[in-house]
C-alpha cells in the first residue's frame, strides 16, 4: 500500500508542477487561444486535485480508490500512447507516463492491496462511517 500511495503522490506532485508551469506560461507568453489555454489549465488542476485525493485516501484504505486509480491510469496510458505518435512525438515522455501507470495498475490488482481496500463486514465503508 505504501508503494502504491507513493507512486500516486508522485503523479499528483507532477500534475501540480504541470499546473504551475501552465500558469507561468499563461502569464509570460501570449497564448494563441486564451480559451484553450484556460481550459487546459482547468483540466490539469482538476486532475491534480483528483489524483491528490486518490493518493491521500489510498493511505486511508478507502474502497473507492481502486476504481479511481484504475481510471486515472487508463487516462495516463492514453496520453502516453499519444506521446509515441504524431509530428511532435516524445518517446521519453511516453515512457515516463507509461511505466508508472503500469506499475500502479499491477499494484492495484495485488491481493494485499485488494484486501487492504476491501470493506470488512462491520468495518468502515467507503465514506469512512461505521456500519452495523
């Protein structure tokens, strides 16, 4: 669980760094399309907040983090695949996105992680409230 939380926290930190870089670019350079630049910034901020929430709640062993983390890793894999293709292909960025995603996916399906994030009868549910 600790390795999973660490990888998720690293992904969140990189998203926050990307958001900061986008803000600096918005301030220092004139975008071709201000609306597009703002939309991308908002999407990155939402993603950073979401991955941060997943990382924090993975330490709390919430049941919902597995589905949320799988969804994020699939999005990240799609971006990685895009990095390998096209006119501005960047294989280095593609590998930097793909390898951690595969590692997180592998960790999410390990029996110990599944057991740690599965609600036990009479235990806490996904909202953190006591059942029973």
